[in-house]
C-alpha cells in the first residue's frame, strides 16, 4: 500500500473556484451563451455544469455517508431545494442530471440562465462544498479514532474530492478555449490586449 500524500484540498478548492469565478465575472452574457458552429457547449454550459457538480458532490457524499448528516447537514441540493430546473425551464427528464452523459442535441437545448443567476448558483454551490470540506478537515483531520467502515468512506471521500478538483480544471480549460475562439485572446495572451 502506498503512503498517503499530504495535501490541502480546501486550499486547492478555493484556488480553482476563485479562478473560475474571476474568469466568468469578466464575461458578458452573450459570451457565456456563444458556441462555435457545430459545437454543442458554451461557457455558460460549463459554468452551469460546474455549479451542478459541486452542488451534487456535497449532497451525494452525505447521502452515501448518512452518519455524517447530523454534523454536516441535509443531503439536499440547492438545485432541488430551490426548484431551479423548473425556475429556469429545464426539461423535466433532466431534473436529476448534472450534465454528464447528455447528448449534444440535449446540451444545445438547455436553457442556461442569465449570467447573474448562473453566477449566484455557482458561487453558492462552491461555498457549500468549500464549507463541507472545511468542516470535514476540522472534524476528521486524519483517520485516527474512527472505525474501519468510516475510515474507508472518508478515504473514498478524499479521493473523490481530488477527482472533482481535476474536473474543475478541465472545464476551466474548455471555457478558456471558448473565450479564446471568441476574442482571439486566451488566458496566456489576455494581458497583452
């Protein structure tokens, strides 16, 4: 068995979230909704997907680890609690999805909301998952003094948190590419405008 790597997942979450939010804050609504010809996703889709995934992450961890619920809260997503699918006019069959596995045709029809609504949802989803990670770090700084079943679940949670970090980075790259296609400036050339 390999040794555990030390990392500060909360710091890494806050860092990538800050980069994504800063990137998106500098875009106009039309830039969020623009798609290249023959391409199904927009920057807005990627932002919505990141918000959904972060919202879902906390909820599914709590749903699958019910012993954490008393300390960490309900496994109900913001998406569900606030009926955002209905509010924004998402197709009924997609209410439970986070955007993974959708066909290009389905993605093209998603009614991505205005920037202010989308950014609010993204910020609150990021805040919720960051708060969860912070509380997890405080409550379980290591795997000592926990039974073997919970230890395995905590190890799996930590692994999934790292997977979600790489997920956010991949979508940031896609969004930067889409912005570059619109403006001619990517993140590396942005300051040379």
